[in-house]
């Protein structure tokens, strides 16, 4: 068993965008096939640059705020309660288009092999 609290976790940089901070609740060997289970905070106007994962599905859930996710060039609104699953190879970027923080809880699942 593993129990964690966001309140007690240190902030880390998102690997592809060091300006964006995350708190990692689960990673690596904590859960088979799950690469991470994290929460990221985007300040107003902040964005994650376009990128793709060759061997991972990434799932995002909007906790607070508003924004946009672009997947393969197509924009989709992000609002509280929205869940988006991005498949391997899909180029995606996230933008905070609101005036408050955009908080996403997300996880990655390894596929293939």
C-alpha cells in the first residue's frame, strides 16, 4: 500500500516544459504500466509545448480553470470536469486560456512493448 497527500509532495518540473510545475503521486514501479499519476498547474497564459509520446496514452482531467488542448492541430476546450485521453503518437499541447490557474490531474499508461 502507498498513501500520498498532495500537500506533502514537492513540486517538480515537467520534463518537456520546466516552467510548468507538477506533483507526482505515483510513478515508475508504484503501479504496473502507469508511468505517472500527477497534478500540474498552469498559470494564466502558460502552455505546454507540442509533443507526443510514442508508447504512452496520456489522460488529463480538469480540476479547476479553463484552457484548450490541441491534439494533432485540432483545438478542444478544457473546462472543469473535462477528461481527455491522448493516444500514442498524437501531438498535443495544453494552453491556459483563462485568468486563473488551470489545474490538471493526469496519468500515463504504457502501451505496446
